[in-house]
């Protein structure tokens, strides 16, 4: 925003120039005319100086490309210039914040060939999603402060805001378990782990450091120590993106709960060292290949927030399609946007999991507890009965499960240790 004093001075000079010139010419007071010309020259030089300083400034932004809701984000702006400049103002647009315009003032001098760093801190106060940061606007003024010239720098970046996640209690007990150094998923057998398995006879080529000397002395022949092969936990998260299960709007919608739940499962699994893959089918397929670590977590969350609940395939169809890619002795978490599941088809799916040694878990978001946006919802008594039926069905088969309602606190429900999970 331009200072009021600069505007006042500039307005005074702009009005004084023609008045002095006219009075000087009419009254033959050449000193007044000269003063008018001096004021006009001052205005022209100030205007050109302001434009030149703004044109010679380069700026770039440094920030992390993602954060979680309500996180604090630090952004640095690096300024460089071809001309000396002072009292620069930099305006940046930070989309994830409600107050998206961020103003910074550089009171120091920008010398050609040098760099100045400005920093501001903002908050991800908007709901999860992909936003833009930028463009940058640099405002420079002349030494007298009469004119201000701005230059827009098209430094625009995408910034991902991830949903707030919660630790999902009991998830670590499902599927394969890690040992000291998780590697490939496997059953317990001879390998290079730190977990002691037993001893066996010495074979040519075995390292001497693996010889179990006390046992060799007892047997009268060399025996070597064997350890278990590393086990690595592996989780597959299936997300229901079927269009007809949409209900509610904004933060109180079935899709909101599905995304937050899936993100929490991925967060918990990755943070425990698991390999994680994600699958869903909307108009754009949701597919996150297996991986682990912080970079993979960020990629999986980014794909989740880009997903849309506009698909036609049922969750059961999605699982059957990706079943060959689910490793044996792993965990499969199904995040459904409805409790009205096809139980015979689900029973066939559970048998297929059992045949592969896969341990399933199911999270059901009761979409009929949210305001309906398409058609009329079934009677409340029918919904309650269906939730009881599917709960009994899953627990009778030993499947850990949760049912999420619109009134539930996701953090409390997902983090609660309970019967069946």
C-alpha cells in the first residue's frame, strides 16, 4: 500500500508544476517558471528511477512443497538486482492461508551482484487440497519516495496441503512384522537377520565368524549359527471412490472421512516402516505403487488429495482387480464409503485373502449418517440394522473393523483400542 505522505507530496508537485509555469509565463516571473521546470524534472527523474529499479529486480521463492493442515510454513524470498535499490516491498500470494497476501519490507540496500533474503511465516488454514503460491510482486520506489513501480514475477508453484492424520491403533499387529532391519517380505527362515534361529552343520564356504564354538565343542564337529530372514510389514490400502456413495459437503462429508481415514492408515503404516501401496478407481485411477519412507508418504498423500469420488466401480471390484499385486502375509485395509456392502461378494473376497495369507481390516464410513445430496436416504432403522449386520458379519470372521459416523471424532475412533481391532 502506498504511503499517504508520498501521495500528498506527489500530488502537490503535480499540481504545482502547471501553476508555476502558467504564472511564470503570464507575469514574466521567470524564477517561478524555472521552479516549475525543476519540479517537472524532479518528477520525471523520480518516475524513471522507480521504473528502472523495479525492472532490474529478480526474485525466487524457497519453500517445502507440502504441509499438513494447520502447519506453520516458512517461506524465503531471494532477491537479486542489477541496480542499487532500497526500501523494497515484496508481496507474495500464499494460497493455503486465509489471508493469502504476505507483505515484506526490505529496508536494507540491494547491491548489484548481492542477494537479500526475506522470510515470512504463514499457516495452512484452509482445508486439504492443492493450492498455488505466487505470483510474486516487487514494489520499488525512487530515492525521493515520490513514485512507486511494481513488477509481477510469475513465480507460481503448486503447494499440497495434506489432511490432518491420526495414528490408527492396532494396525501394526496385522500382517507381517518387522525385525531389526526390515528388508523383503518373507516367512521366518535362514537369512541374515539379528534374530537367532538355530544351528546347522558347517558347509564349505561358511564364514568362520558364524561358527558356534560351544556347540561345535559339544558335537565334536563344526556347526554354524543361523538367523531368521528379515520380515517387512506390507500394507495395501483400497479406497472407495464410487460416486453413488457421496453424501454431505465440505468437512462433513463421506468423502472427507474416506480421505482422512485412508491418509491416517497410510501415515501409520509408513511411519512403522511398512511398504505401502494405495489403489482406488474414480474417473482418474488412484494408484500408488509400493514404497516406504518419507518421500513415498508425501507422494501417497498427494495422490489421495487429488482423488475424486466420481467412479463407477464398487470397492469389491477394485480389490479383485488388484488382488494379484497384494503380497502374501501382508495387510489389506479396505476403506469403504458405505456400510451397505454386498456381503456374499465380500465373503468371497475374504476367502481369497485367507487363501493368500493376507490379513484384512475394514473401515466403513456410514454415508447415510451424512446429509443426502442425491435421492432419499433409507430409514434410520434400516441403516442401523445394516450396520449391525455388517459388523456381525466381519467380526464373526475375525476381521478387524471400524464404523465411522458423521458425529464421530476421527482421531478418537481411529486411535481407540477396541474389540476386533
